[in-house]
């Protein structure tokens, strides 16, 4: 799943608490729940090296920057909410696993003892479906985005 749905899911999960650490934890857990839903992945923009590390193309950097900008613009509409800081912690928790696993600068550490188990768990729980079923992925992301926005606006 990409940045926007994970950020929205993390923020929606954070609405369950006013505690910042719990908001991060709920966002973090939401990441793994959302990764079990069929979803779109920009894998064609990543080159897998022989040692298992991932190398980003320039287009993936552009894609990620665009998604971060969209996320920042969207959440700027919530800046006046009393739980805005909790939402930010939920967003960070929702994005944290992908920040670690997909970060091109952290790839050299993927074989370190503790980190390799995190990479393994993230890859194991991640639901990949063949590209020919892209429309199922699109449905999953629309449901996640729509449901998250609904929860955020309902509060």
C-alpha cells in the first residue's frame, strides 16, 4: 500500500485515543492490518539487487514526494482539531514500517540481527497479488481511503 492510505489508516486508528504513544502504536498496528488487504504497489519502480536490497528509481522518489505532499495538504485541513497531534503520531506509526523497510538509505542494515526480523515480518505479512488483478487492488485502496476519511470526519 502506498503512503496516502497508510497515513489515513494510521490517523483513523489514532482517533481511538488521546495518548500519543497509543496513537503511534495503533497507527503502527494499522499498517500491518492494511498490508493484508490487496493493494497497489509501485514495485515496477524498484530494482531488487542480488543481495536483497532495493534500489529506487528516480520515478519512485518523485512518486513518494508527490504522495507526501498530498498527505501534508490533506492533513492541513485537520490542523485545528484538538486531536491533531495524536493524528500526527498515528500517521507516523502507520508509515513507520514502510519508512524502515523501503528506505533506500537503510537497506545496508537489512541483515543486522534485529532489523532483519522486522524486514522478514513485514515481507511475510504483506499480501501481494499478481499485477493482472490490479482492479482488485484498486478496490481495496478505495475502501481503505474512503473508510479512513469517513472515520476522520465522523470524529
